[in-house]
């Protein structure tokens, strides 16, 4: 095995650090497209009063801190429902206003 000198090691490490976010974002986008949608009749969804259409005009999944999709997306992943998509216009009782 070839030994790396400090310069090569730091260069390789910098490249890995630079490309990791783009790989993770691309992977998340691919996973989001394949993920199942939350069924409002699912026990967890019922416990959180999840609905596909928010009864509160300014409390939407897209402006929730837990929403992981794009702000203009119709569907996106949610931290509360791992591996499942929620409606961008949806709402549940775990809603927390997005910072900023």
C-alpha cells in the first residue's frame, strides 16, 4: 500500500468534505421521490392529527421546522414520519414554525 504524505492526505480529506453535502442532498432527493406517502389513517398520523390539507392557512408542512422537502414541493420527507412523505400543504399537531 502506498503511503500518503501530509499534503496528499489533506487534499483527499478536503475533497471528501467538499463533496459529501452534494452527495447527501442528491441521495435525499432520490429517496424522497421513492418514499411512500403518509396515510392519514395510519395510527401515528391519527395520533398527531395529520391531514393532507391544513385547516390553518399559515401552518403548513412546508413552513414547519420538521419538513425536509423543498419549500415549493407538493410532497416532502418529514422528521416525524421517517421514510414517508407528507403533503406540502398538510399539517399535524407536531407543527413547529420554521426558523427564519
